[in-house]
């Protein structure tokens, strides 16, 4: 009985999963606004996870830690987003660190895009093809 209880409890250990690119703090400290260029940033901390939608003047490095217990949904423990802004010359103008508390919940709109066509019931779908069939093709290729 003790062996079963021990094996059940050991199976319930949580799993910590790190996702994304979390740059080292000493590498981030070397990114000084006004002195470091885009190529220097890539050399120090790698390529960004995302860039600004309309220009290449904002880079984002995103990482998260998740904890999963057994079959439950993963829970996000912490998140770090590092935003690096560049001026027109490609030099760093600002570095900002954002965490899980800085995020905002986005409410999804439950609307659906209508698709053209007729909505069929289950019975119409089942009986819709009754009586519809193709005549078999003979050896000569005619019906």
C-alpha cells in the first residue's frame, strides 16, 4: 500500500516549462541606449522573438515560465518581455522590461463570419443524397 501511495504522489510532481528567449541579465546590462546598434544587440542576445508590425524599429524578446500539474491546464508563473527601441540610424534609443503584471487581458469577440450556402439539418444531410447516384460506366466509356 505504501508503494502505491508513493508512486501516485511522485507522479503528481509539477513540470516547469520555460518557453521563449530569456536573455542573460549581464548581456542586457551591456545594451546601453545611444551606444549599441542592431547588430550589437543580435550579437549580445540573439534575434528577437517579434518585431514591430509596421517597422523594424522595435524588437521584442519574450519568455515565460509555465507550471503543469498532471493533466491540468498549464499556469503561467511569470513572463518577461524586453522591448528594445531603435532610432532611424539603428542605434538603441530605449530598453524596457515588462512583466506578467504589465500584460492586459484581451476579450475575444464571439462573432462568426457567415459562410455563403444553405444551412442543412442533420436529417437533410443524411437523406440529401438518397436517390442521387451516377450511372455505371461501361467498357466503352459511355453511361
